C-alpha cells in the first residue's frame, strides 16, 4: 500500500522539504565527488604525456579513457546545478543516466579530437587559439552558453549545449597542449566561471580579446609560452 506523502517507488517523501533537500545533497555530493576523483585519475594518466604542440595521443583506447576522465574533471563542477535539478525532479535514480549521457557527449568530442589531431607547430596552435577567441564573441557561443546554464531534462541535450558553449576553449586546450594538466586547470576555471556567471560584455569581450592576443603571441613568440614546445635535447 502506498504511504501518503511518499513516492510509490522509493518511499522517499515527495512533497516534504526534507526529501527534496536529501536528493539535492546526495546529487551534489555524488557529482562533485566524481569530479574530484576524476581530477586525481586525469593527473595520473597525464603524467609525462605533455609535449606541448608535439604531444602524441597514444592508442585510441588510452586517449578516449584519459579524455573522458579529463572532461569529467573539468565539466562536472559546472554541471552540478543541472544534475541537482534533475535529481530533484526525477529522484536520485535519475542522476546516473543524466551524468552518463552528459559525459557521453564529451566522449564523442574526444573521438573527433582523436580523428583530427596531429602533432603540429606553433603557428597552427596560434591560429586555433585566435579562432577560439573569435568564437567567444559570436552569437552562437552566447546562445549555447545561455542554454548550458539552464536546467535540462536530458543529459544528452544538456551536453550538446555545453559542448557548443565550450568547444572553442576545448580547441584551445588541444592546440596548446592536449595532455597539459596546467592548461586543463586554467581552462576548467574559465569553463566553470562561464557556467556560474551571466553573459556580460564587460567581462566576456576582454576575455575573448585576451585569448586572441595569446594566439598572436604564440605565432610571433612561441618561446615565451612555457611548455608549448618540448625542450631541445
């Protein structure tokens, strides 16, 4: 017999604030806990791999595994609010499918990176970084970023919007050092800030111009960028 005030499946209060608070707390702890664990795994997998623009990706299986851990570390903190909202609406059982489908989108991005990536020079890296900065100024970036800040019923849909929002920054990471833990950390902070903060020209335009300027620096004076090229033997 169904107990009044409780869901038929789980027995967790559906209309009592304490039940919703418990779901939110569980979802938040699980999402951020997975992100923290992913940082540790990613750091271990990337050790000794970074060679700047000369980085080689290794086998497909290794790279996709490393990339997925990287994306979990970088993207889950910014997706925590959406994950909490999904768990609150559909119960804690809705959280694993949401997170898994969200990360599946980023894994597919990794497949595309593996297919297109080649070790390259500083000029190519600079051009990609400049393009990433220009993308930050486009209406499509603004649209994807806004939709990535909204609550989504589907991890796939949410992942597509967030990928569209951050794809320029991911291209920048791939260009300057796809296995660089330092650049991974820097870009993760930018991604998180863009998830948490509203679109503001006073902040977003200077950031985009700084990225473009960084791309120009890479082309003109690559030796000034630490870790961009491997040391001469």
